[in-house]
């Protein structure tokens, strides 16, 4: 099956392992991605806070690219929940609000572009795997079941709420990721805060607010003795993984729960190697958890000391450790 | 001959909020039930719950509403919006209030005076490169607003670089001129609202 692919800024670098693992599991499932040429940022939750018409036009440029580049009827896939939200939201409000749509198209026209609202259906990567491919197809490719791995399935907000173009799962207590992890052989633990917020960009605006939201999620996963939290959004992964040390410092806790993308665990179940799935870029080391299912991850590479170059100015250096 | 029973009047604050929100936000439907505040993960840190803010919008309390930290502490999780029995587009209204508070300069009087700086720094990179740029965003925003905290954040930044999770230079899209023309036109149209 062929889809348009909108990776979004996070998947280029900070969530590169999500991009790698998404592509790695797509191949055996028969999913073909056509990446949009010259896509731009979706504006995250920032542009809309400053300027409405510009925020919608920024997203609409991507929708217009999709309309021109993709064969008619091809769905666009966004693996990031916030990109998914922005693309569907812009399309939905352009359909509902004719004056807004006219303004956005006037702006697009200044760049020689146009978008007909309703022509591109954007879906999250999780949607196409569970709805188009189906759990039976996933199960058929499992050769190394994740037996004994206790997984907390974390959905976050925007894949289930508010459902601008189509509703997916339950917006308070979704279960699709639980089922997907079960067919991969994992022992899915209960995780009542599964669809609660990770704090989003609040880590930058008010750390105490964000750290409390992250703490609740970590506490909940620890209560149910999860070995790993599995996520489907780069923002959720970043907040739970990278800020876990800050939570521990702020609340004097000692959580140590690795956070992986659902595509990484799927890939392991499909027999792919940890390297192919980008495992090793996490702040919280997932190796002890993955050892439970017999997956060995090579130790993280230490950056090699730079050799002095002749073009470079002489700089003081620390003596090399023996 | 029919006599006109309504007179044209200047738009109220309430009308302006509704007009600046995409689609129909159903703001007039609020029954003051408080489901929104009860569902809000950052509610305890807000100056006013969404419910209270909506009553204040109705009462025309422009300055108090636009200097409240509530829209800036909204994490946009959409819990309130899906639970609202009146289908009010609460999250979208919060974005409208952020924009209005910047336009009127009132956020500075409130308890979250630095919050718009993050959004502004973020979009500066998008407007110049077409993509976001985390290293630039983090250093420029925190240097401008929390310079004393920079040292505390350094280990995380170094960790992100070492794990290969952050670029040292921003990426630029090819159609930058096109995007700039689109955004310039969009801003001109926004000003006419």
C-alpha cells in the first residue's frame, strides 16, 4: 500500500529513531512511503499562538504539496501526533470556515499554490498499521515475540483527541496500542494515565507544571511495574525520556524507565536488529529491559576524540585518559 | 412596513473572541458547569479555569482575561474540548486569547509574561528556514528569558548532541522564497481581521 509521508521536523533529528524504525517496519508490512518533497514545519503549537492566518497557511502549503505530488486518493501519513493534529485541523477548519479558507488560499496564491479543503486525508502512522494493515498481518510477521516484557502503552493526547477528521479509538481510554503490543507478544500492563498529557512544550514555559505531569506518568508506569513505556509521539518520548532525570532531581525520585517508540518494539518482534531501529539514542538506557527478551544492544558509541587539524587554531586540550 | 428591531452595535469583546476563532467555537453555549477546569491537567496552576474565563469574556473583562496566565498554561491536550457537554472549542479559544493578548500587549501584565517569547522564537526559525531548529530555539529563548538557568540546562543540551538528537545548524527548505511570500501575504490578511 502506498502513502504520502510527512516526517515533520522532530523525525529528522531528535526522533530520528522513530523515522528509522517506522520505515524498517513498513517494508515487511508492504507499506510504501512517498515523502513529500520540500515540506515545511507544521508550526507545532507555536505559530497558532501568534498568527492565525499565517499558521493555517503554513500547514496548507504542506497540504497543497501533497495535493500536487501524490496520486489522487493517496492518504498522507504523519508519524508525529502534533503534525497529524495540525494537518487534520487545518483541513477541517478550512472546510468549515469559508472566509478563513479564502484567506489561506489568497496567501498560498502569493506563492503560486492552492489547496482545495477536504482533498487530503491525513492519518497517523498508528492508524494505518491498525486499520489498513491490521493486527493479523502484524502477528504473522512476529518471529521474536516480546515474551515477558512488561509494556505500558502510552497514547498521549493528540492521536485520540479531538479527532478533527475522523475519530480513532476511545478518547479517554484507548486500547489499540495495547492490542498491537499484545500481538507482538508483550505483556501489556494496565496504565490508567495512558491518554494523559506529557506536558508538551510546558517544559520550556513552566518547568514545575511540566515536571509534575511527567512525574504522574512515570509513577503510574512504575506502579504497574512496566519495564518500558511505549509511545507513538516524539514530544511524549522526549518529555518522558530526556526529562526523567530532571523529574528525579526535582521530586527526589529514582525512576529509571526506558521510553521507546512502538515501531521499535514492533521491529524487534519482527526480528530486526536494535541498530536498524535506531535503539541507543535514548537518555534512559533500554538495555536491561531489552535483555529480558534476549535483545542485545551494543553499548553506546563514545564520540572519538578529535585529532588536531592543521587548519584549526591551536586550542588547549585535556590529556587523553588511558 | 417592518421596523428594524435590532440596531448595529460595536462588536463586544465576546464577539471579537468568537470572530477570531476558526469555525464556530460555540462559546455562547457555555453553561458554567466546570467540566473543563476539572479535566485540565494544569488547572491548579492557572489564574482562572476556562469556565471562569468564559464568564469573564461574557462580562467584557478584557484586561483581566487577556492578562490571565490561563491560555499560556493550556497544554493543548484537548481533554476539556472532548468532555465539554456543549461542544465548545475550548482549546481553540485559548489560542485565540493568546493571540489577542499579544496584539494588545496585555500578557506582560499577567503572571506568565515570558510565555509568548517561546512561541515567537520558535516561529522565527520557521519563518527563516521553513523548519524548526531546536538548538537555536533552546539557546536563544533561554538566553533571552532565563540566562541564569542556562548552566543547569547545558548537560541536557550536550546529551542531545552526543546522542545525535540535535543538529548544530538549521536545515533550510528549497522553497523558502515561496514560503516567505505566503506568510507575508497571510500576515497582511490577518491584520485586516
